[in-house]
C-alpha cells in the first residue's frame, strides 16, 4: 500500500482494532512526512499516524518505535496521550494509534510548561537514542548542517560559532527534543506534549533550551519569549543544577539550531517557500542572539 493510498479506517478494521463502519476520519497536520488522521465515533477518538522514513540530514529523526515507547511511559504520568496500538510493519510502514487529546494550543503561560518539563525529565530514559551533551559534541553536530549550507550562510555561522569549553555532563534524562509550542496541548487534564517521534536520552537542559530558543517559537508562528517570560519559566522550573548547565550550554544549542535552520531555509526555498521564510527568520534571530553573546 502506497503512502498516498493509506486508509486509516481500513487499517483499524484489518488489525481488529475498531469497526470502521462506526467511525469518521479527518486528516491532521503531520509535519513534513507522516500521515496523521483523527478517527472518531462509537466511543473512539484516536489518532492514527503512519510513518514515512526520513531520507535527509535532520536534527529531528522520524522514529516510530521510539514514539511508541515514549507514549507508553509518558502516559502513565499524564505527560502525553495514551497509546492504543503500534503495528511496526504495517504494509512496509509502521503505524501508531493513540488517544486524541482534545484541547487548545499552548496559551502562553510558562508555569505549566516548566511543570511538564520536570515531569518528562523524571521518566525512564533507558532504551532511547543518546544525543550530545557536551559543547564539542553539540558543535560537531551543527557542523554537519553547516556543510550543507551555501557559502554566505557558512560564513555567517562561522563568525558566531562559540568556542568549545569543558562542561561536565549532567544526568541523562528523557527528552522530547522538538519541544516547541506547536507540540503542546492544553486540555482537561492539563498540559501534554504530542509528536514524540524524535525522543532521546540527554541533558534536560536541551528541552529547556529548545523552548527558550527564538527559533522554536518563530517556527510555530509565535513571537520569541520576552526576557521576563524566560525568567519566569526558569523560576517555575526550579532545578538550579539544570538551569546552571542551561546557561552554559545554551550558546552551543543555539548555534546548532541556527545551522539547522540555515540548512532548512536553503532546502525548502523552492518547494515550500513559506516554511523557508520561517527558517530564515529563525536563523536571523539566533545569529543576532549569538552575535550579542546572549
């Protein structure tokens, strides 16, 4: 079955998960690759996500089995939707089914975000991919993206590339890694995170840095956080050791993200100009921040 012909109702019926005759289906935004559908009726309100392989260099790999494992662990503490089923080889593409979490996109209040991040950081991270936790390794990952950029972008990135320093790694915890406002839903059971297809084991300072990054806000159609909002988030988070590491590591996370955004701006310039423009604005915001030594 091709990606274009995937029928979520037929899939549910074939695998004995639901009676398709009682259900309706609608398509949901699924990022750049995956097919995501909402099916409901007869007491069911589920998301059916069919994964497609990531065939390009990325900071956010598309890992179906990792998302299934993350949802199993995170749903127990209320940090993510409850999984229903995971079929790893469904017509040559894995499919994940989980409960639809009804609610609204993140409202802008930072205290619930801090609480959610603390909750995630206490979930077992065993079995997830490891991501860089020290400056030299974070920069090396960014260098991969820089190599894909045009000469002008490479020069601008080189001008603000921070010098690596020795920072002792912190504890390895569960990370979302794409912890932007578009992946946060406020509903009856509080704030939950969705789209867990690239979880990892790493420093919890990374998810904090992601949410604080102007790029993650701009890419999801929001203005960067104000200094007051940033400080309020960190105060609500309250883990001083993680916050201390964040202050040291943030320039390196910012530079890596700037390199990634510059690469994405270039690759999407013709096929998705609106997305390319968001990446351009994100790159500019990060370069300005790095240039100021913030």
